[in-house]
C-alpha cells in the first residue's frame, strides 16, 4: 500500500513539488548566507518524493537555540507560506474519501515545512 501511495503521489504532483523545492534550494545555496535554508528546502523536496510510510522525527544532532533562530527566520520568509499551501492542499484532498490519505501526507509535510531545522522525515 505504501508503494502504491507513493507512486500515485509522485504522478499527481509530488515530483513537480520535489523539483520546485530542489530548484529553490539550489538557488538559495548559490549564496553563502542561504546555504542552511537551501539545504532545508532540498530536504523538504526529497521528503516530497515518498512521504507514505515515513514519520517526522527529531534529528537530535542540533543545538536547540540555533535551530530555533534558523526556524524563526525560515518561518518568517518561507515556512508560513509553504505551510499554508500544504494546509490548503490537505484540506482540499480531505474533502473526498479517496483523497484523505494524501491530505494526511500534506498535513505531515506541513509540520516539516514549519520546522525544518532539527526534524527529518524518516
């Protein structure tokens, strides 16, 4: 079931979302200051490849104060908009019975979009 969900996810927009995040992350990595946020954008893009059967877990290797500051900057400039888009798509998909599993994946990815530093999808 996990494989089928991930294949449908990729065909119905997951691959396009992944490429968008990877491109945005690449553009952020072109600047020295944007590298931390570019890597997180790439992490979210890779998470959009196969969200079924994976959970958001703390990475455990980060310093909480630095992660908080980086997450705060991320939320102000990008995270809130990404999270709102994930929320809208999740709500639209949850209207139909068939779309509920895909909507739940959007809600899961919304959490990663708000707090990318210190969390990972495994």
